[in-house]
C-alpha cells in the first residue's frame, strides 16, 4: 500500500532477470495475502480468470494439486492459434511455495515426452499484506532459456500478472 493507505497500481511491474547460464527469475508484488495468490495459482476457476489474454477461449484447465499430480492449461486465441502448457507438481507448501515442471505444447504435435522439463519454483513471501512473488525458472540449457526469453513471453506474462493482480485484489475466492 502507498503511504496514504491506497493500493498501488503494480500493472506492468514484473521484472525478469537472467541468472547463471540456464535460469531466469521473475519478481512481482501483489497487494493481497499470500494464501490468495497461492489459491489463484492452483484453482482452475481462478486460473481461468487471469492466465492468458481476456480474448483467450479456454479449452482445458486441469489441476491435480498434489505432489506427483499434473496440470494442463490450453487456450485458443482469436486467430485460431492453440496455446497449451502442462507439467507436474514436485513440491507444494501452501501458501508459500510451489514447485512444478512446465512444458509448452507445440501446436499440432503430440505432447512432448521429456525427462528434463523446465522447472518453476514459485515463492510467495507476505509482508504487511503485500505478497512478493519470486518465480525461479530452471532450464537444462542456456539455448532453451534464451529461446523462451526471446519468444515474446514477457508481454503475455505482464498481461497475465496484471490480470492476476486484479483477481486477488478483488478477493479471489
């Protein structure tokens, strides 16, 4: 919150920093408790309210929230492009930590079968009602990381996190 007690507009404030040869870190703060931010990451009805663009049409939003459980999100864009991601949960420490694999599904290709999926570690630290989110993304190669960062993913990430901010500030549940 600002000094006058009003909520800050944090839209567009996510920061991506390269780390080492294969990783990058995303940081973003939300004016909401950590349990709401965690819930918004792990509840299909809430994910559908913030992930992707407002114009995206959801096809699949599945979350089996348990260690070893899987998740899969697929949307279709107005131009007909289908965008899908999937992975598995490796660690769940509600509401402060979530570790999962994430793989982009290539359009018109079978689901990738790889043992070395990129791994995301989401950490949520709450201080005075503000949740500071850190997403550490580990890739197996620097080329893969650089390809992801060069893909234009940052603009979509900013939109999604701005929409997430709106969902959690509204109370999410």
